C-alpha cells in the first residue's frame, strides 16, 4: 500500500509531498487495527441483538427501558 506524506515548512511556505511503500511494521499495525475493528463491530452487533432480544422478552420498547432505568 502506498503512503502519501505531506510536509509543510512554515518558515519558507514550501510544501513537500512524497509517496512511499508502507513498511512491514506499518502493514502489520494496519492489519491488526482492521482486525480489531472487525471484532469490535461483531461484539457491538451481538450486544445489540442481545439487547433487542431482552427487550422483546420483557415486552417493552427501548424508550420504556430508559424510563425504567432513570
């Protein structure tokens, strides 16, 4: 994957843009981040499903649950 870096020198007003290939460490970090995001999304969806099932079992809406807990 290409990485674009932009450097701005405030003293001279010069802007330098360079493109380079990502390093092995950057690639590993990016892939770990993506895997973590996928896991977090799956957990959030599982929690939402469990919450919806509980509310259905209790026969109340999310708004009614908020009122009960406040």
